C-alpha cells in the first residue's frame, strides 16, 4: 500500500481504497484508448523527427568545418546543441522506453537504439526503465531521486557533507551525461567493498561504459575536429559547448520532473503489496509537469508532461499532450494536486529544495522538527503508523 514520507498534511487521506482502484481503472482505460488509435500518423511523426534531427546535426557539423569564422562557430554550435538535445530527449529516451516498438521497425526499436550519450543504452534501460520507473520517488530505492548524492527529504538524517550539495548538483548538471553513466553503473554502491569492486559483472559493465565514453569523446573531440582542419580547436570547443548545453538542459528538465517543492516522496515499504491503483497514485504524486509552448514540450522530449510519462511510459511521446487534459481532470475530480508550472518556476523550485535540504531541518525556522508526526497512507491502520 502507498505510504508517503512523514508529513503534517495527508494529501490522499480523503481517498478510500475504492477511490484509488477506480483511479487505476480510469487510467488503464486512457492508456488503452491511445494503444487502440496509434498508427500511421504516429509512425510518421517519429520518422520525421529522426530525419530532421540528423539533417540538423549534419548541417551544423558542416558549418563547423569553417568554425574559425565567428558567425559560423555560433550558428554551428547552436545547431549542434539543439540536435544533441533532440536526439537525447525526444528520440533516444523515448525509443529506449519502447514507445515505438509497436512499429516493429528494427532501426527504431528499444533493443537496437544506441544514443549520443556516455551511458550505454542497455545500462541506462536497466537503471531508468526497470528501477526508476518501478520505484519512483521511493527513498532508498529510486536513485534518480538525488542520484544517490543528495539529501532529498526532510526525514533523511542531515550530515555536514550535505552543505555542499548545491555545488554537487551544479557540477552534476555540467557533466550530466557522465553522472548518468556513473549512476547507471551504480558506481558508489559497487566501489564500497572489495568484493563488489572485483565482481566480474561490475568489471564488465565498467569496461562497457569506458568503451562508450571513449567512442563519444573520439567522435566529438578527435574525428570531427580533425575533419575541420584549421578549425580544429574551434570545432573542439563547439562540441564541448554543445555537450555542456545539452547536459544543462536535460538536467534542468529532469530535475523539474521529480524535485520541485510539493512533489511527494515515499517510504521504502510503499511498494509492499502495492495495487495497480496505488502504483498509479504514486506516479501522480511523485511527478511534476512543466507548462509552456509546443516547441518547449518538444525540446524536453515531452518530459514536460512528466506526470503523463510516468503513468504511461511506453505510450508515444507525441500523444502526451492529448492525454494531459484528461489526466488533469482526473486529479481535480479526486481532489489531488496536479503539480505544474513554467520552466523558470519549476527550475527555481527544484533548486530551492536542493539548497533548503542542504541545511539542517531547523536551520531556517529556528524550530526543531516534531518527533511525533505520523506517515501518510491510503488507509488508516495501526501498522502504517511506524516509518520504515
């Protein structure tokens, strides 16, 4: 059953078990309605996006061949930055979720796609699809929540090293693709003990990550700069800038999806005996959206519809905007808060939370946190009153 972290206010206390299961029934029906209607238009969409992205990248790299001219450097760098963002967000992320597997196109399939990123696709799919989407916002189970390096909830014990978490978060944003690769490799966990460090599986996965990083760096910082001849250093700088822009953008979008103020976190045992309806409820409360234009939604890989994505991770991303009003209506009818806001607002909220949780709970208020606050649950049972 769904158990939220200790809070003074229970946002789901008014829901009965029957309400929660009915939410699940309605969401299942929404999902099925999209499955029943996906077809040629959806397939044409993703093929058009892939084609446009490749043309943009090729054109940008061609312009960078003469990047010693400042206007060419600016235009080529901007184009390459956008191309890398589209490839990672709208194409790679969503293909590897299996959103387009129904097309049965071996070139646009979750089992064959390798993206422009430091993390090998197989390792990313395990860490993201199998772990993050299963244990969404469950403290101690979902490492996407703070990436294992940050304090993400008031109930986590504060220690002085958390004072540096705003700096860690900024550095993680700048080198985000490498942070994701380390996270997918479970580097912190696997380096803790000699047994884990010497594990053949860990060593094999580590070699796979290093090989992917070497391939990426060779492409961006050796091959393409060499092709530029006298523009070698300018092209190298352009590629580094494009990777930085892509990293900062994707980090901001992903932070907005699960970290703004008001997004709920859950106890470890929240998945014990969890029903379909309770799983849906956890996705609804543990995610947040970004409002904006169609162009903004596209550049986020439609992860601006993070709530809809977590409810239906395998549905085509171009259909999330169609589903969103129905999901929002469901929130309203059941008295739940549909967390959404503009990109600047959500980014500011997420960073405010990062900074706030880097400090002891009583630092800003001058008051100590009450020790008798009870956890929230979907039902009132004595067993639910003790935190995991």
